[in-house]
C-alpha cells in the first residue's frame, strides 16, 4: 500500500499557526465591529431623544398659537377630564374638555405627549414658552416600543413677580401673602417662601409696595454710619434725612468723588464713615476674601429707580399709623436748611438703593401683630413671627420728628427704637425695587430652592 502524504491534514504546528492568525484577526476586527454597533445605538438613541424633543415642541407650539396665549400668563391643561372642583377654577371650557387655568391660579401647563420610538427618560426638560425652544438634559434611553407615552409633563412658565403675588391671601411656607391696609401685596409670618437669587446672593421679596416689586438683602453688608458727624449740626450727630446721608451715597451711583461714595453700587473698595467724630474704616465691596460684594451690572439693570418717602414718627404708634406718617411729608424734623445752609430737608427722594421702612417691618409680622400692635412693643409677641427680624440692630430709612439726627432703628431685640445718625454704626440691609419686566425663570421660593430671576 502506498502512503499518500497529502491526505495527512494539518500538522499540530500548522494548526496552532492558523489559530494564532485567526486570533490576531479577531483582535483587530472585533473592536471595530463593536464600535460600529455602539455608534449605531448612540445614533438611534439620539434620534429617539430628538423625536421626544420634536413631540414636545409640537405640543408647546399648539399652546403658543392659541389666541388666548400671552407670553407666560395663560396656562392650559390639555386632554384631561376635570372634577367639579377643578371646573370652578377655570376661565374657559370647550367641548373637548381642554381648559385654561384662571390667570390668578398657579402658573403651570400640563401636556400629554406621545411619540413613536424608543423609551426616553429625561432628567430635566426645559421649555422657553416665548420662543418654543425645548432643551432636554441627561436623557436616558431604554428598550424600544411601538409607541411610548411620556405622560404628563409639567412645564413651568416664566412668571412675573406681579403674577406670583397677585393671588391675594395665599399660604406661603411658614407665612402667607396678603394685601395690607393700602392695597400693597406683601409677605408676612415667620418664614414665607419668598427667597430669591439676586446679585448672586440671597435676597427676599418684601412684596409689591407702591406698585413696585420690593426686595431686601437677607443679610447685612456690614455696620456703617448713617451720616458723618458734622459739628455744625446738632452737636455733631449728623443728619437723619436720607437724601443727604452719607449711607445713601455709599449705596447709590453718582457720588464717586465723596468719601465712601458709590462704593457699594460700583463694587469697589475704599474708606467710608464708620463711627462718631467722622471716623472712617476700610470698606471693601469687591466680594474678595469673604467680603460683601456690591451690585453686579446684571443686578443694576434689574433695579427700578423710584421715589422713596422720607417722613416718619416715633415708634410708639401702630404700623398703619407709621405708614401714613412716612408718606404724609409731616414730622420731618425741624424745617430748616441743613449741611452748610445749602440744602433743605426733602419729603421724598428719587434713587436706586434704600433701606426698609418702619412699616415694612411692621407688616411682615403675622396677622395678629401687623396692624394693631405698637411698633416699639414688637419684641414681646411679634418678632418671632416677623420674617424681617434678623437678630441684629440695623438702620431703617424712617426718620423721627423734632430733631435733625434721630431715626427709627430695628434693634436686636426685635422692637423699633430711636438711634442717632452720626453717633453709632449699625447693620445695613440694602433694599431695591425691581423693574416690572423682571421674571421668575425657576425655583419655588424656598430657602433651598430660591426663585431665579431673568
């Protein structure tokens, strides 16, 4: 028998060589195949996210095209049946049971959106209800299905602060929104949800006072003198009239050539008045090294220049009485020229940054205090229910009668008392009025979720 070597097959060495070659090929080709599959999955998932975005855009567009839609003021709930209670809260109703919230109700639109594609879970959906632009953040894509409903999406529309406060008597955190004796809308109580991010700091909304949105910085920017101790006036105790006070010049623009002038407004450092006998101290509003910062350009652009009232009275009256005196132009002190016999006392001042009125503090206490309790008795039963109480002594803008130097101050004990403008240094919490065009673009007003302005 003749042995045919050609039919012996592969030798072990040859077989191992083939396996090695195949392994090398697999190492080269497999990652490329995996990458192609992975890239295809990513593209498919991105198409699904884009599909969701487009579906939301269509739903938003339908709302924006509605004849009743006006910026962010009309909120519609689409495709849902209503209870009898809900029907009592709507301003219009059609046969399809699509309805709009009354303008004084919470500003929210609910949309039921469906689309064909894979499941998408978005951690955050942002909708600009003026432009219709939709943004989806951190979308997660799941298993595919023929049709997936993302359910009800709650879209918070941009509210103006006037819209927010126009609801009348409304519970707010540990407090409420109410209308005072003169038609101003205010927050009152121990700790209402009126926190707002302004100037990249924590401020709080006092309310809508004299027709304008009023904010106060939550913390003091430091202790400063109200006025320098001009020895020609009342024995060197300074002037208690805000339009001439050195503290006013510290906070507002246009006084850059004076000692301490416009430092806070311009976010700069320098010397400013600090104590009796014209003493000065270094004042730094740059925000560096833990120092308080002045106003940013963005914050300045939101501030409405407005009229401030400079009247007042001793704190042995009620909040309602004090409000009248503040605006009456009476009891402004001795009616004579001040500061070198060149400027007379003013009943009002027009400017950007002021301080809170005595009546602001009075109305911030709960309902049992805010109108009938004497202001210099607030320390006994009212301070703990007054959100403006800050456990420190601070200046108010309100003067007292019959002297050129005496002012209302809020003491660390929670009552109002008298202080002398050029004799001491107390805490300063700036107060501003906002332009009516400023909107709330996020947040709920809680301390850990402050309103965001835009």
